[in-house]
C-alpha cells in the first residue's frame, strides 16, 4: 500500500513537471534573450562610448574595433529576438553560446579577481544557453507551432 502511494505521488510529480516544462523553457529563453538584448540597447544608447570600449577595453581578435562593435551590437539586438520567439531551432542558442565565449575571451577585465562574480555570470549564462541548445526550444515556441501546423497539413519542410 505504501509503495503504491509513493508510486502514485511520484507519477503525479513527474506529470506536473512535464506539464510545466514548456513554461520553464520559455522562461530560460526569455531570461537569456533579455540579458543580451539589453546589452545591445546599451550599446546603441551611446555609440561613441561603445566604439571607445571596443578600441580600448574589449580585445576582439581578428576584427577592427569599429567592425567588432557593429557585429556585436547587431548580434545582441537580433539573435535574442529569435531565441525568445523560439525561431530557428537551436541556431540562435548556438550563436549566443559562441558569442558568450568570445566575450569572456576578449574582455580581460572579467578575469581579474575583483570581477569574479561577472565572470561567474558568464559561465552561468553559458550553461543556460547550452541547455537550450541541447534541449531545444520546447513547445512554447514558433518552431514548435510551425512544425505542428505543417504536420496537420501534411507539409514537408
């Protein structure tokens, strides 16, 4: 009798978490998208400061600082929208994962002892982005909706 109760409770617990999984997926996508999008907005608020940062502090390899500033700003303003909407399968998450690695490698201040928490944040973001890459966008995404509509109409993509 006790084992039956435990099994029933465990099954109910798992069903509840499976039901809430799409909401969790959406929350993580929103959180990561918001972080990068707000960073992009801060870059366009003061373009001269952004250029100065890329010329003097950020050390993006292989790119001229002005080109790096443009590319980073575009990535931070466009890719998070795709991630939040769940559009593009796992590609937006992959782009932000690589982008996060580039940020950590090209901003030496993150590696100083005084900014330990900032470096840790980038690691946490990387883990969340990696989970999106591995898990996918979930059911609350445009990709899922498109796939569902195509399967109902027997459309092959």
